[in-house]
């Protein structure tokens, strides 16, 4: 169960969670306890109750899908927020903006290194993209990627590799397998 956070009270002494009563007052203009008129301006922080709550012994609330507690942390309610910000069992998002995966914090580092949506830079053209797009980029789009000569010419025993952007010039001027028009063909 959750612990009351940021307790506030109305003039009649009723105490509520600040967030909950503000949400209530958006649609209702009365105290939920006695239905007397109430506005957000009338609420005051209840410091004595807050002190009591912060001194309560609590445990981390992170559970697995079967409602078993995963985290063994126990401490004062005042320390729960700090623990939650670093709890290895908290559910967090992948740090890569293009990735929508969520996981337990303890798995983030491993996921981040292998995330298909992590940002990588093409070694040929220096374009930044998601890792999952790099192979297709190199095979089909990258203007500076080295690709085999379309005529299959050979240099030093291997198929000649030419930057995609320079292929047309290679075929026209350098390719040993390029078809050359016969100058006597029309005679």
C-alpha cells in the first residue's frame, strides 16, 4: 500500500494527500469528508502529520508480475523517494530517445549497449542513425560505402570496390570490364 505523501488539511481538520485532494477539487468544490465548500487556496500543509509519516518504517514497493516483492530495501518513508530513484527493480525507459522499451533499472545498461534504436554513426559517411538501420543504409543508400563494381572488374585478384557515389565515373573511365562502343560500328 502507498504511504500518504504531502499531507494537507482543510479548515475543519480533515487531512488529505495533496495530489489527491487537488484532483478531487478539479471536479468537486467540497470537502470529500463533510461536503462543506472547499477550495485549493484553503488547504494548508500539515507538518505534524508529515513528520509522523516520514518516520514510518516502509519497504520498497517494486513487485514482480505475481505481486512478490523483488527489492529487500526497508527504511523510513522519508527515504523512500531517494531509494526509488536508484532502485534496481524500478521500471524505467530505455535511455535512447527512439526506443520505447521499458525494463527494470538493473537491465538498462546491458540493453542500452545492444539496443537496436541506439544512435550509431555510419563509418563511411558519418551520418547518424539508429543501429537497426545501419546495415540497410550501407547496403542500399550510403553514397560513400564501398560496393563491388557493377561490371565485376578485378583489382589485385579481388572484385574492385568503389564508393557508390563514384561508380558512374569508374564505369565510364576506369573499369576494365566496361563495354566500350566501337568507333567503327557505324561504318
